[in-house]
């Protein structure tokens, strides 16, 4: 067998020992600054709402004649009335919060605590570790999660999701969108679907 030789020298250094601790570099996470604010989301939904008279027009509720037309109807309704469906979800969520005041109080207390932490904007030391205001807010929200679970927020959330899905599915299945589609917005629906 022939001898081979090569230069295997290099400048390799092993990573420094972490001391057995789990560490996460929060700076490497993607920035959440490019997400729209709740007010911007509300404005986008409000600007793309379809008229409620068209949405609730009972003359347009009919059953589909075939499964292919039903599938097409559902997809077109979901794209055409998307903002209305989001609005229905938010209305049901607000209804749930109003009818469950304990959950509302916990959410308001957590929001007030987060606001106070952000306004104070100072580091605190807990068990020898410095916590930034963002870490304090995360800790407060994590501490709020079990309290929300204890007061029944999980059941409210799933009730809202279930009721929203049911209402949206019934509207998307039975609303005949072909009755309101005209030539000028047919191009919009063809692009979306």
C-alpha cells in the first residue's frame, strides 16, 4: 500500500466549556420588529371587510349541486370573506372575555404588569442573574399562563375556536358566492383560488 502524506495542520480550537448549563443566544433569534402591530392588523381587517348586507343576504344561501362546486364555493368564500370571518372570530373572543370576567381580570393584570415593567425599564437581579426588562416581561407572561389555565382560559379558547370554525364553515358551505360575483371581481377570485 502506498504511503500518502498531507499537511493536516490548522487553527482549530474547541468550543469553550459551557459548564453544563443550557444557554441560548437570544440575539440570534429572528427579529419580531417586522410583525404588524395589533392596531395595524385591525386596520387591515377593517379595510378589507365586505359589506355585512352582502355577507348576511339570506337569498344567497343555497346548497351546492356537486362536491366539486362545493369545494370551489368554500375556497372562494374563504378568500372573499376572509376579513369578515376574522371579525367574527374577534367578536366571539370578546364575547367570551366579557362572559368570563375572571379571565379578563387576569389578562388585564398581566397587561398592566407588562406595561409597568416596560415603563420602569431597569434590570433586576434574581438568584445572581441579571434580568433585562424583556426577560422580566417573558417571566411575567410565563407566570400568568398557569393562572389563566386555572381560571378556564383553555376551555374559553377552544370554545371560541370551535364556535368560529362552525359558523365560518356553515357560511362558507351554504353561501352561494356565484350570485354576487361580477365580471370585474372575477379576476380577483381567479387569482386567489
